[in-house]
C-alpha cells in the first residue's frame, strides 16, 4: 500500500505523476527528450539502458514496464532477458555493450565510472553525446526507481498490464502518458 | 578532467547544464519547483535534504554547493555540519529529522524506506506532501550526484567559489542559474 494517498487505479509511477502534476511535467519532458527525442541511439537501445538500471535497482514496476517497452520496440524478448544476466553476452552492438557497462556503474555511483570504461566506449564508436545521454538516462532511472519504491507504490502482477503499458510507451512516449490513463483504469 | 568536452570555466553541474540545454531545462524546472516553490518546508530545510543526500553519495561538488546554499539560507553553518555527522543530533525540528531519515534511506534505495520511518514522520507532524517531496528531492539528488560524478566534471577547491554559488542559489534559485554564468567565469 502506498505511503501517501494515490489513486488506486494508477499503479507505480503513474499515480505519482498524477499526485503532483507540476513536478510530473518536467520529469515527463526530460524522459521524453532522453528516451524518445532525436538520438543516434535507437529508442529500443535507450529503453534497454532504462531496463538495466531499473533491474539492478530491483525496482519491479520500472523493470517490468521498461522491459515491455524495449521488447515492443525491438520486436523480440531475448535481448532484454539476456542483458539482465550478463551485459557482455547480450546480442547487442559492441558500442551498446560499452554504454551499458557505463550505465551499470552509474547505477551504483557516479564515482564508479572510470576513464577506461569511457575510453572503451569511444573505441567502440560511442560519441560524446551518447556517453552523456547514457549517464543521464541511468541517473534518471536512479531517480525513478527511488521515487516509485520510496513511496511504496503498487506493483501490478498481471503481465498484461505491462504489455499494455509497453505498447502505449511505444505509441505515445512519455509526454503523452496521461492520455493512457483511461486505459489504465481498466487494468489495475 | 571531464569525460566529455565541457566549457572549462563551468565546473560541476554548470557545464553539464550548458552542454545539453534541452535536457537542462526540465532538470532546472524540477529543481526550482522542489527547492524553491511554495512548500511548508523552508528553502533552508530543503537544501539540507539535498546536502545530506549529496554528502552520502560522496559527490563533493554537490555537497559543497548545497551546504553553502543551506548555510546562506539558514544564516549559520552549524546545522549542515552536524547533520553530516548525525541526523538525530542536528539542531533541527523533530519533523525534519524524521524526513531526513527517510531521505537517507532513499539515498541507498527506495526499497529501504519502511512503514515505520513514514509513520514516525507523520507522528512528528509531516504531511503527505512533505513526505512526497522529501522522497523526490532525495531521488533528484541521486540523479544530480551521478550526473556530476559520472561524467567526471571539475570540482573547484576554492571555498570562495561555493560561497558565491550559494549566494546565487539563494538570490536566483535554479531556473535562473544561467544568468549567474557571467559571475562563474570569474571564479573557476
């Protein structure tokens, strides 16, 4: 049960974004820019970064939601599953592996990111902006995961909920999430 | 030396906010709402939450900057110093102690926030919104600290730099930080 009164039909982050709409607006905007804005990383690749960080923070709602979004965007479920077990054996590019290894350190502490990890990413073709965005996406999901779990929001157990959410995150992105709320009412 | 090319005269977060202005805008807006917007917590109290989380994340730039801001807002330097050693012996209200103890858990993981910590905060007079904002401020500084250290930004060593920054954060808040950049150029 959430620690503060949230609308019962809005689990996980969705209830928090409704609880305080003025803080929700910039959070949504930042997420939309980073995960759906113009980038040399695909939307699927960026959702994999979000998935990895949420998984390592053990945030079940965020992990399941962004796994679903990544799977929908990638058109398969293998990569997100393998990534959680071992970044370096996941079927992604060497560049993305290098970026995911940076994200994995950011999840623990910014101070854990080493010059060697950065050098490796650059050698695998990562641009400065891709490195920047990887660090900021990883940091953003450290915010989300703490926000969602720190207020003890509800975590649905029905896989259909997350599949529907993943489809909506592909179709609508993050700015327009409120428009998906009508659907959420039917899938608590 | 930063891992990506940042303007040399803009240390810590300031260079990152200049590097990608489209992501900087919502980050600034969120910070302005949470730390300077209308609230039953004073600006000084909210800066203490930011200080505690940054300190525990060992982010020297953010810790020193928000310590300076808190000190300027509170008009003294004792509280921020004592807080870092022991929350419960700091000269703050019982309500703020309870909220700071929640923030300290959020710094580690959202999952560490217990119903007992929330109950204690409510018993000490904390409102739902204060609890919400405490969790979100703590989560936001987990983002900032990782962003600043994960890209290896420059940390000035001159206390005068942070004192000047603290004064500007009191006078201008976060949305208007860019207007302080002219001053920063003289205090690297």
